[in-house]
C-alpha cells in the first residue's frame, strides 16, 4: 500500500520536474555507490570539444555534491520551484518549459567557458528561483520569523547568505543573470512599445511535448500544489542548511501549511 501511494505521488509530479529531479538523484546515487566519479561528470571545455565527451554538457547540471544536508536542500529547492513553475505559469506549456531549460543551459554553458565553474546545477536552480520570483512578485515570504520580504528578493537573499557563509557568489550571480535574461526576453521586452518576441519555442518541441489545451479557468486545489501545499506562500526554505531545517520544522509545527502569509497577523 505504501509503495502504491508513493508511486502515485511520484507519477503526479509534472514530467519535466520529475525527469530532472530524478536524473539528479540517480546521478548522485551513482557517484555515492562509486559506479562513476565526479571527474567523469564535471564541465571541462577541453574534454568536451577536443575529446568529444559531449555528455559533460548535461551531467555537469546533474551533480550537486555528495549526499548530505547541502545536497538535500538543493534538491528541495530544485523540486519545489521547478514544480511550481511547471504547474503555474507553464501549465499546459511543457514545450515552452523545456525550451527555457535548453535556453538557460545554453547560456550557462556559454558563460561557463569564461568562469571557473565545474558544476552548474546550483546556478540552474537559482535561475528557476529567479524566474518564479519575478512571475510571482506579490507573494510575501518569511525567513526565520524575522525577515519578511516579497518573492523577487528571494534570489538576492540566497546570494546574501552565500556571502555570509563565505561561499563564492559567482554561482548565484550566474543563475540570477541567466534568469533575468530569460525573464526580460520572454516577459518584458515583447510588451514594450515596438518590442518583439525573440524567444520562440521550436515547432518540434511543441509537437513532442505539448498536450491539448486545458481549461483556462482551471484553478488547482491546495492538495494539487507541489507537495500537497502552497509552497512558497509560507516559510520558504532559505539560508544555510541548519537555518533551512529550522524553517521546515517551524512550518511543520505551525500547522499552517498552504495559508498565505499575513504580516499583520
């Protein structure tokens, strides 16, 4: 019974989010079991273009480090915001979502030629967070019960904590930059006077991934949202692993999942 429930829950995850998250988990498991090593996965332009190890263009987005708190919360962030995008602004537009993946991955790979980053998965996650935050500008977020801010500030809050922890912020800046480029070209520039839509999803992607149009008035129930609750509307998990864990536990004990944040309460 538990297996069937878990299987059904897994199959309810939107296809792109399910495929990417699963690929990341399986890649990390393969490294943990010593079936492969990170040296076979990392981004290396010389090995890619001179030795034709083309798989590195993909695998460098799939490995987030060894199993631990850092990996766990990276997966939570990736799953949460990837799924909310796919079930939100990209609902019924799987081909457009895949095209965003390809466009973002291409730009990060291009920029990766000039910065010393060997794994780009975390930058890709920040890109997803940035796009979600800009498309949900009025969502109020709360950190540690002390810091209240609106969704568009979330990527910058994450970058600030990376800086406080002494980590390099190049990864965060790369994700923010690519996310902003996509958001500007897709959501801002076409709506400007004289603006045009530069990013157009190829017809072949639409033929492969798009399904018949759904009811435009459909409003998903709370239990149909990521994880069964309205993630992102209450206590998003930010900061270092210990602080993120505190936020998760605070949410669990509050019994207020899925309720919008009210800073006057």
